[in-house]
C-alpha cells in the first residue's frame, strides 16, 4: 500500500514538473515557431501552431537589415568582460566578509543588496551625463563598466554564500604553511569554490546578456549588443512579429546553447553547500 502511494506521488510530481516546465518553455517555443512564419501567418486568428507554410525569409531579412555578428560579438565582449571584472573584485571582497567578518559585515551586505532595489531609471540621467562628458556613450568600455557595477552585489552575495561553506581551518593550515594572502585566495580558496564560482559566472553572463535598459539608453550602433538588435524591429508603424521573432531567436540562441551545456555545472553550483 505504501509503495503504491509512493509511486502515485512520484508520477503526480513528475507530471506536474513536466507541465510547469512546458509552460515556462512555451513562450520560447512559440517565438521560434513564429520566426518561420510569414507576417500574415504570424498574426492570424486563430493562431497556427505547426500546420503552416514554413519560410526562412525572416532570417534572410534580418541578416540583410542588420549586422548580426557585430551585435553578437558586442554581447560576448560586454557579458564576459563584465563578469571577469566583477569576479576580480568580488572574490577578495567575499573572502574578507566570509573569513574576516566584522560587526558591520551583514550591514554592508544588506546595503549592497539594497542597491539592486533602486529603479534603473532613477539614475539614468546622471549616468548618461557622466558618459556624455567622458565620451563613453556608444562604447563597449562604458557599458561593460555599468553592467559590472549593477551585477556586482549579486556576485558578492553568491560568492560570500559559497565561501561560508568552506572550513576556515583549511585556510588557517595554508597560513601556517607560509601561504601569503594572494596564494591563499588563488591556490586554496578558489579551487575549492570552483562550482560556486562557475555558477556565479554563468548566472552573471546570462544577466549581462539579457540586459536591455542600459543597452538601449547608452548605445546607438557601434557598441549595441543583441538586446538593441531585437529592439530595432519595433517601429512607429507597428511590430513585425515574424521578423521580431527571428531576431529574438538569433539573440537568445547562443545563451540557450550555453545554458544547455552548462546546466549540470550551474545546478551543482547553485546547490553547493545545500546538503551537508
């Protein structure tokens, strides 16, 4: 009897899990399908799911209208660059808070996290003026710096959580063996926290890749990433749904592939230290 109940419960949760997963994935699936429709079919009522005349004309139009590879290279430079710079700053900061805490450490962490609650539009004008005066508008360096700063609190918080799970006695043993502070961080702490650092890195790349507000307001053409590439298909005449879906598919494809191949490492890092 107990085994039958356990089996039914397992089947129920499996079905529930697959249902929730499909509902979450369905918008992505619909976007991909719409990218292969004509503009007329894309807005047809009732919607046509699979039985329509498939076409590649939207992808051809997108490629002819925009330089996709330039936008993608900008996204790669900005997301990877902001992530690496953020890690260089966050690893020592998280180490200090995890292994040399003070009575104000939690206050500092909460203050850092509170900066994420500030609406981005609230600081747009001063940042825009700074970028204008320093000639950073439509530049990769400026946008990389902004994304580094806005995602830094999340990086520090995640690394702090991972570092707290590492026994401090290991670092003490390294100090007794004569390891300097730099060697302690590079050769002892970092290798032990590789799953956490990897998941933090992947999450930050995804956040930077999907950032649209700052990309649209601080870039024009030369440094525009893929988020600006998608926005180009919105016009005063209306939305071209099929071409917009094709542009969106091209924009999300690289990050979806990265997430698919790195999902095991991402899950392992996000659950690092959850089970003792």
